[in-house]
């Protein structure tokens, strides 16, 4: 009996030439202001100092507890101070050991933290500014510390202005991964 059997014939593979562009994808340059750069360190310091001043001025007034907005401002700027100080220390360490902070998880954490703290600081500063204007319009500055309240609110807004570029740069860096 003549039964046909399947035959396996080897197929020659066509050699694949390496692509002309076989280098790894280029990483984005570190833009000043991103985590782990000198600009980022300066931004963190410019967030921390006004928030600390706002906290100190508000906590030294005796009647900041008279309005809920002022209590929220104290909480928001204390959180902003702690967040900015901790990221200042991380940025300083990264610069000292020449370490890049371009890890996706780290940048995501920085972005979310900056977004939350900037939103809280802006909301508390806006509410406190409204109360301060109300106290000023009612001519109650002689019994309240209007100048201190205005200073604390102004410092909170300055801190928020410094957090905003940091948040935008971190968000941009997060989108580039």
C-alpha cells in the first residue's frame, strides 16, 4: 500500500533587517520646575514660605476661630506647608544624589498631591478673603485683626500661585509618559 505521509519542508526565513531607528524612545528633557530639578526646588520653597507665613500670622491672632473660613485657611495652609516641605526635602535629596524623579508613580503622586493641596488652598483663601472683605465693609476692623487676616489671605494666594505651575508641570510630565 502506498499511503502518502505528510512531509514537513523547512521554510527559509527571510532575514529581517534591523529598523533604521532602533534606538530607544527618547525621554523628554527635564524642564525646570519639574520634580528633581533646581527649578522644582525653588518652586517648592516658594510654596512653603508663604504658606508658613500665612499659617503663622493666622494662628497668632486670637479670634481666627470666629469664622469657619479662617479655620479652613489654617488647615489648608498647614497641609500646604507640610506637603511643600516634604517635596522640598525629596527634591533636595534627588539633586544631591543626582537621581531622576521621572518615575510614573512618583510623578502621579506629586500631581495628585499638588492638585489637592492647591484646590484646598485656593478654596480656603477665597472664602477667607470674602470674610475679610465682609468684616472690612461692616467697619468691624477695630474689634478684629483685619490687617493680619489680609496678610494671611494674601500669603495663601501667593502660595497657591506658586503651586499652580508646579501642578501644571507635573501634569504635563505625567501625560508625556
